[in-house]
C-alpha cells in the first residue's frame, strides 16, 4: 500500500529536518503545501502508484486558519483503502522554540509584518491554532532535547519499521534533564540501586556487562523488570487493537546512564522474544 506521511507541528520544531530525512529515504517530498490541496494530491498519487509509492508532505501554520480547522475532514475524505496516512507532529517547549529563533535570522510565520505578533505571542498563538491537528497525530515527537542527528536517527528507525503493527519506541532518559513530553508511559527507576556509587562502574553505562551484572543480581531490580515487562506486554496489545500506530515508553533515572539504559535494553530483549518489534533510544547516550 502507498504511504502518505504528513509532517506538521510547530515552527522551529524540526519539520525541515524530518522532511530531508524522508527524502533521503526515497520519499517524494512536498513542503509547505496548502492544506486545501491535500485531497487533490492524494487522488493524484493514488492514480500513479508506481511513481508515488512513498510521499511526504509538510504542512504548517502558513495555511489559512479555516483550512487548518478543516484538516480532520480532509483526512477523512482521502481513500484510506488505497493509501496509508501517517501524521507526524513535531513539538518543542516554548523556551526551546524562542531560543532557536533567537539564534537564526528567520522570522516566525506569525511574527511577520502581515501578522505583526511578537515572537512570544506568535509561539503561543501557533500552539493553540495547531492543537486540533496535534490531536489527530499518529506520532508526536518532542524535539526540545534532541540534536539534529538524534532526530534524523529517530525518523530513520520509525520509518524503517513495517507499519502493519503498532510501532513501539522505548527510550531511556535523565530526570534531571526533564521528562520526554512525547511519552505515552513514563516509568521511574530512581528507586533502584544506583551503579553510579560504585567507583568501578561510574563511567560505564547500562550497555556494559559489568553494570548489567550488578543490576541483575539485585532482587528489587528483578521484580521491577518483571512487573515492567508484564505491564508492557499486556497493554501494547490493547493499543494495537485500538488502531494506534505508535506507543512510546520512557524509562528514567537520575542521569540516564545506568539504570534506565539497562531496563530499556532488557525490555527490548523481552519484547523481541514475544515477537513485539520495538526501537531503542537512549536520549542521554545517543
């Protein structure tokens, strides 16, 4: 089945990076297309399956407000029997967006002379205007703490997975740098023994055998992993039944280096054994 990936979200959140990544993956990419032309584009590519097996479209706040409001109706009007639609929404916190615009000469689309909003007002207004589209997204990626290469890597991982089942993303993170906003489930591993306090393990990570052995020998870690594995196996299937395309499971510890990394790797192996395909991301290590 043909693929139509709609890349949307906040200005400055990384839509251009995602579109370039998809182009590298041999998607036919169209950026800043008016929303009211979406149905026409879909009909056109459905009529030529051989030439357009994979298409990505960038949509943003530059479309007319009434067209943004009609986004859901337009999606429903596209023939889902012939083309698989996936919506990727790029987001970032207000502080990050403001910082990114302060470091570039680009103007926010809503702070141009035509709209005459300040940058702070524009960022807030855009978030409100795009909220309805965000609610329809199959995948929301928060790029606040992602470098460009990390975002590219994430897109490559996601789009390389077969889209016949729910795509599971398991990520480790450090609570001291904030909880990922795009997580569906967040688990806190700070109650577990911390390898950081063992001098010989301090500079290692949860990928290293010495750290894994240290954690595997602890009964509390064993119980935590057992409960975590059962929970994920039990509920991932329910997301699939309800036609969800993506689910993100985030596991955090203090520094995102030892405990959370170990649990992500262990959960990955467990789910693979249960024939549940998943992707790993270590936010603080990658």
